[in-house]
C-alpha cells in the first residue's frame, strides 16, 4: 500500500482516460501530460495506461509499505526518498517503509510518479482516473491507502532517460474547429498573431487565455466538445478545454489542439506565454 501522509496541493490518480461515456456527459479525464506519464511507465516497462500519481505545483508526502520501484517524470520536482534527493526520469528502488517527500515543481506545472505495475485503485467505468462524481473525489486525501503490487525482482532495460524541457515550447499546434469558417480571415489572422498568456483561470477542466479578442455575435446550438477544443465566448475570451472539460458546449469551437500541444498546455503556469501555430498537415 501507499499511505498518503500529506496529499500536497493537488495530487490525483490518473491513467490515460475514461472512454466510451461522453454521450452520458462523462469527461475523458486522464493525465494532463500524456507524454510525461507514458515515459514514466515506459521506464518501468509498465503498460502505457497504468495509473500514476499526477502531482500539481506542490507535492505529497507518501509512505511505501512494500518494496517496489518508482520513477518521476514531467515537471522537475523537489523530491526525496528517505532524505536522498531524487532525479527525474530515473528508476529508484524503494524498500518497505520508505518515505517519499516532495516540495515545489521547479519548472512547468505537473510531475508524474509511477510505480512498477501501476497503482491499483478501483477502476470506475473502465478507468482509475479520479473525477468526481464518478470517483469519490478529484484528488487523493490525507490518510488514503492506494494499492500497488510489491516487486523486488524487476531488472530494467534502462535506468534513466534524458530529461525533457517541459516549458520549452511556446507554440501550440491547431487545426480548424467546426465553426472556424464562420469567422472572417482578419479575425482568424489575429489569433495567430497574438501572444496569449495563461490566465489565473486554469485547471484540469479548462484554461482561459488573455487578452480577449474582439467580441462577436456568432451563435451555435450546444454541440460536442473534446479535450483540446478552443472555444470563443461572445466577449472574445478564448477557452481551451482540458482533460476534465465538459463534453458539450454552446460557444463556437474555433480551433482544436493536437495531442502534443495538449501535453504542452498541461505544463503551462499562470502568466506563461503561448502562441497558436497552424497544423503541419495543411488543414489551415
């Protein structure tokens, strides 16, 4: 078991998401930075969909009751195992009773802690991703016990991989959304010429950008949305839906982020600058 002594700011159990239930209003959920989570699982030779802990901004204090191996990937995190500093993107052996302590992320927003075999919390609708009310809460709680399979005989092919720069890329690659053609060329060009900032309204559901574009009077019937859908409100505010974003919306869907750009946005902090770039597939 993993004992949660202190959950940190916002720590949750996530896998790659919950699929097949959007018609019932259930978001996909899952890790905000899929690339980072999958790298952590790959080092441990786990399944890519094995559950990890997603650690946001400030990390938890955890006790491992059984031996295993762990990896941290994603945003560089101040972390220690029994007082010994941990490096990112590297496998560490964990003994029974070991204490994991952590502080702030030093760059980016989210780090991922994986364990050999993945965390074995109870699946709900085919996924272990936390999302209330599908799961009892959105985050792990103080005193929670999270199951994992003990392991002492794993011999990894690689012990570490080269770290990645989680905030290196300012550009987010996009394709046209369903209502893209309803806006004139000058309006669209404006979107690609502006440097936007991440506003304080930024969480696992949606990310609002600043500044606002000019207002518009385009109205649509409430329609399906996806993680990475860029909506624009009548006042000109751009809203990018994240992994826990709603499954339908009534604002025009002007753009759609690709998978890599969704990962990049998942590591952006309040005040970070982003730019939109046209997809390389020529759709824009």
